[in-house]
């Protein structure tokens, strides 16, 4: 299937055709508008990004750090170290920075740890299973486990700067 840029279609459209193109793009999930009622941004956003003004996702929710309720309050310095390691990992590899990365509990015979496999969140889209093994991210996760080992079904989501 050919890939089309919405901007090319909109530039080629007449004033009468533009609303139809936008309706179809919204319906297909290619474009969205910020649903945060206090956000002043009133323009089309790509489907795989959060709002650049307020940081909300395409469902109108803020993207932020999230830690399972069963996991104790995490010191800010540990979350900051993990966030900085994630930004460095993506920057070094020239990969696009996701809005957030989630890590889940993993169980081995020896211990309960945070998995070094993470899910990448881009607005309304998630790419599962990115390996951060043998990196600063893996080291930051080990530090986090040293603070408190996760329990069954714990999940940790780290928001990254927009």
C-alpha cells in the first residue's frame, strides 16, 4: 500500500476538499487533536506523538511516571537516573524518543527484578519489547531493584521529555 503524507494531500486539496480529508485522517487515526480542555493547542497532531504544548496523549490523558501501588514510593534520584539513561540510550542509537517506557516485573529462580525489556509508548501506539540489556538503563533498573524488589505484576512507566 502506498504511503501518503497528509500534508501533501491537504496542500493539493481545494478549500472544499480539506474538511473531508481531515475527517478521514482523524477517523483512520492518522491525525488527532488534543483533548485536554485547558490546552490552547488547536492544530492537527500526528498519531504517534503526545501534544507538544501540554504532554497529553491522544486520549486526553497526561503521560507521566507511573509506579504500581504495591511498589513503595521511589526516590526521585532513582527515577531521574533511569530517565537520563533512557534518553541517552535513544540518543546514542539515533532512535526516536518515545513519550514513555514501561518495565514489568520479571521472575527468575534467584530473584525478582525489573525486566530490562521495555515497552515503548508513542502517544496512542505501543511498541512492545525493546531490550535495554547491557546498558546504563539496565544498570539503573538494577539500582531500582536494589532499592526495593518488584512484586508479582508490578509495572513501572517512565515519561521522557517531549
